[in-house]
C-alpha cells in the first residue's frame, strides 16, 4: 500500500504544476498583450491621430485667420521655428523611410510616423506667428486663443505681460511701449489681473 501512495503523489504533483504553468502562460500573454497595446497606442495610433488633426488644421488655416477679427495691437512676429528645423525633420523622415525600405524593418516607419505630426505642428506655429497680435476675438501667439480661454494676466515688467490660460499654461508677450493700452484692452474684455 505504501508503494501506491507514493506512486499517486508524483502524478498529482505533475497535474498541479501543469495547472500553475498554464496560469503563468496566460498571465505572460496578458502582460505581453498589454505592453503591445501600450506601445501600439503610444507610437502608432496617437501619431496617426495627431497627423490627421494637424493636417485638418493646416487645411482650415486660412479660414481660421478670418475668425481673429480686426487687429488691435501688433505683437513681435519673430520666427522662433526656422525653415532649417522643419527641413531637418523632413530629412529625418525621408531617411527613416528609405532605411525602412532597404532593411525591411517596420520600426523605422514608426519613427517616421512619430516625426510627421511634429512637422505639421511646426508649420502651423510658423503660420500663426506671422499674425501674432491682439485681435477683437482673442490673442494670436503661435496659435489662436479666444478671450474665454484666457484666465488672467500679470505684469512682469514695463515691457512684458504674462498671460495665464484656462488650462493652467502660461505664456509671455512683449508689449513694448503699448503696455498701458493693452492692459486697458484686457480689462475691457473682462480679463482680470492676477494677484
């Protein structure tokens, strides 16, 4: 009888270990799938969505210029994003695509996909910068910001005003000699001064 007990015990142990092994395989599959989904969403899906959104913005850019209204004050229109920077990103994308075709790897296509929306963002910012100013319907400073999206303003010095947006982000505008008029215009639009 003792022999039969010992003979049954290894069989039971193998069954228990086999069940644990299947659970580990299922867990590793779930983790692998989760990691794959994270990288797919981060590096493929989101760049495609950003690309489409920026392409639509670029197409509708001319129409959005009419939404500014009349220009009240002109702001500095220095181009912070040079054409060389945009060209550098274009060369990088062309290199990634060419390298991907030659080697047959898809990772280089994903790298090109990541940088493509950035180029469109740079082009959009460059176009808006040409119209930097305070308008009837909002402020143009690299993008169009309507008055309802501005929370408050704060005087930094005699030539700069800091503007706080509703989303908590802040940017500074240089006002030169028109600071008093700009502050009066902000007050007339219902934008409060920060304390």
